[in-house]
């Protein structure tokens, strides 16, 4: 069953679900349906409405490294996210993995101290 965000996007999109972009804008690998997460480029709590589909592992890594304020102010595009040093290192490692690869992600020490 599709989530609320997915249903909303499918209703607004004139293209069938099969024609939606299938590449993760962060790691540029194909996203299997089981690993597809909708990410608000600007968090909803900060007024964002635009979403992009990411691999679940990429989405979790973003939120483990960055706060919502940082996402809203500095990292609200895929290019800005790829330029972040820790995310660039993560992307370099995950690009060599299979498309359905998933591993648990822990919060960064910086965010745990908050």
C-alpha cells in the first residue's frame, strides 16, 4: 500500500507510476520499490512541500548527519547534499553496493550530543 505522500504525488502526476524517475538523486543508482523513501528537500516543519524519492539508506543517512534547520538552510538540493563531506564519503561507498543494499544507520555523534 502506498503512503500518503506517494498517493498524493501519483494523483498529481500525469505519468503512470512506471514512468516516474527511478534513479536516486543522491547516489544515482536505481531505486527498487521496496527501498523507495520520499524525502522533503526542505523539511515540512520548515515549510517545505517538494519531495524527491531516495534509497532508504540514503534518506536515513541524510537525517543521521544533518538537522532539519541545516537541511532547510543549506542542504535543500541534491547537489548541496552531495557536496557535504560526510555524505560524499557515504555516497562513494554505497555506489559500489547492490541497488537493494540496506544497513542500519546510527545518528552522528554531533547530533547525539544535542
